C-alpha cells in the first residue's frame, strides 16, 4: 500500500493515496469541508490509537486539529 506518513506532535498519521476515481466519487455535503472529506477517506491509522474503522471516525480526529495544521497536512 502506497502511504504517506506525517508526524504530528507525538503521533504519526498515515494516509493512503486516493486514486482519481476515488476522489471523483467523493461528494462532500453542502456544509462539509471538501479537504476534510478527502483526508478522512484517506486516513489509515494514527500511531498509539486503535485502527481507523471508517471515514466518520477519521473525520472526528481531523476536526480536533486546528485549521492551520489541517491545511498543512493537506499540502
């Protein structure tokens, strides 16, 4: 699996690369941030926590991050 690992504080967050078909299929809701939606679907694991089971659980973890850090993770 092709993944990108990003160190955040004392954790390492791993994201898998989405194919263009997966990105195209993701349709964020009207009030949802599309970047958070993409990151939530790509998040695989966070070291020191239980495995990410679905995009909803990943979204909750991402919402806990300050917006400046979220944008850095996206870049």
